[in-house]
C-alpha cells in the first residue's frame, strides 16, 4: 500500500537543496503573484532570494491569514505527563542517556495538573510524554484520556508514534489531534541525531501521519526541529509531506509548528542556526503556500518575537507552558525538556493578543468553523 515513503524516495536531499538555492528573484515574484502556489513556488519562498521580499511576503501572509481565520488566535497549553524516554536523541533533555530525575504522573497528579490548568482558562490541552512504551504506552494514554476528558473539550497528544488501531482507540476516547515531528527529513543525518531507541527507525516515524490519516484523526500536526539540519531543505520536505497528506487524506485538517532548537540540560546543540529573520520568512512562506493551514508558535520563542508573529500568519500559540511533569501544580525539581523563552502568564498573552486587535480563543478551531 502506498505511503509517503514512495513519494519521499523520489527526491534527493542535495538536489532539493541545490534547487532551492538556485531560485531567482523572478521566481519569488512569480510565487507571490500566484493564487495557488505549488511546491516549486514554496522552494522560491524559502530561498535566500526571498529574504529580499520579506515585506511583501509579510503583507500577503497577513492578508491571507485574516481572510481565512479572521482575528481569532487559538490558545493551548502542553501538559507533560512523563519525562521517561527510551530513545537517545542528541538534542533533547529527556534523552535516555541523560542522567536526570525521571517522573511519570499518577492518576491523582494528572487530575491535580488538570485542575491547575483549568484555573488558567484553557479548554484545549496538548498531552506530551517522552517516548517510552513501557512507562507511557497505550494503556497509560487511554487512562489519561479518560481522566482528562471531563476537564477539556479538546485533547491533542505529542507522544511516541503508535499503530493505526491504537490511534483509533484513543480517538474513540476523545482524541482530537496528534502532533508528530519528523525532526529532520535528512535520512542519513537522522541516524546521527537518533542513534538508539525506537525513534531511530526513520521510516516508521515517516509513515506515522499515514497511520493517522487511515485512522481518520481530525487533525495532524507536522514539523521539523529547526536548526537540526538545513532549515530550507527540511521545510521543503515538510511541505512535500503536507501536500501528499492533504491529497490523500483530504478530510483531515493540518497544522505546522516551528520549534527551534533550545538549550536543554546535558545535550549538544548543533552549529546550524535559524535566525529570527529566517523564521519570519518561513512562517510567511507556509501561509502563502497554504492559506488553510494552521500555524502554531510555542513558548520556545521570545516574548518580542511572539508579539510580532501575530501579524505574520500564526493562528495558534501556547502560553504559560511548563515542560516538566507536574510543573503547573507543584513539581519543581523534575527536568524540563527544554528551556522556554516566553514566561508570560496565559492572561498576559491573551491581553497582548487583544491589544493587537485579536480575539484569544481557549478552545480548538473546530468549534468555530
């Protein structure tokens, strides 16, 4: 049965990178004028030449976002259930090789976290775990869904890749969306960043969105870890993946996130950097490429950058995030997955949105379509 792997294997990383670098100013201008840009246009929009068109890209991106989403900004919050992980990843504080205090929330601790999050105003929660089937497998996740469903109208997850039937079982309990990041589409370099654990299986992870589509999940979230490898090439492959998924599972909605590498205890940060200017270009490129796409920005980014990103095409933000299990209620000594940058409270972020002419919404988009 066909999966994205079939499409992916037709493309060369180096040839794709060269194609992006060869795009001209005329290519960028043509992409900006098109009503329906294609993948070649996306290459132009993430090319070095497009950096000279940021003002035009930002204006078009803003227009397309307001036309599709109005003045709504969705707010959500991550709930970290566990930092147990059986993978070794070069960039993550939860890596199995990292000597840290591990914690998995009990039923009572999950409920305590839920109550604390509800007092902040959220009705949409993203459940996050390390990738450990032994500690946070399907049974644990199903139990967490049952515990949390009375508190939240929308529940998303960002956990280890699962099987199609397992996703279907979670959906039956109220699961709305799944975020699964490939981290990088550079197959050879992927192995260097993920030397051990189930996550080292590049193609199993690559086929996860196919399993989600076949399970008829309402929403699939894609992305790469920006800065791990060349951001332009990685982003093209993300767009290629998105294009395939939308054509194959057309009843599903999609989102893109923009996680940039952040410092974390005990990990090495690669040399490749993604500047603020690069990220502005990338956000605008995705919006121009796909006006229907939900674009999400987390508290990894600074207060200043997030304030300005509202007008670039972002439609969803986390706020008040804690990246350690139990962080909202009491736990202070378990390890964070990464350092956050925007430390404002949810109320402060919501007020910033209102001051900029946007309406903060604490639920998922589905309720407002």
